[in-house]
C-alpha cells in the first residue's frame, strides 16, 4: 500500500468512527469529522500532511501526492 492510499483509508476510517460516535455518544464528535475534512483540504493545497509523514516512517511506499 502506498502513502496516498494509506492516508485516504485512515481519513475515511476516522470519519466513519467519528460519525458513529456522534450518533451513539455525543454530537460533539462531529468536530473530529470537521477536523479531518479541513486537514484534507489543507493537505490538497499545500502537500503537507502529518499522517503521510507517519505512514512514511512506518515504511509505506511513496505515492503521487505525498512524498
């Protein structure tokens, strides 16, 4: 799995978990969804993504978007 796919899979999982938590625990968990979305927009504009750096250190292959 390359870094791009790992970042997208991680972001998707965090969004799904936060929506489930918002439904069953507290609507305040939607702030996590907002944070993930804002970080994805920021990463698409700047190319800087902290999750991509973590996945790179974990040994994922380089992708096209995050290096």
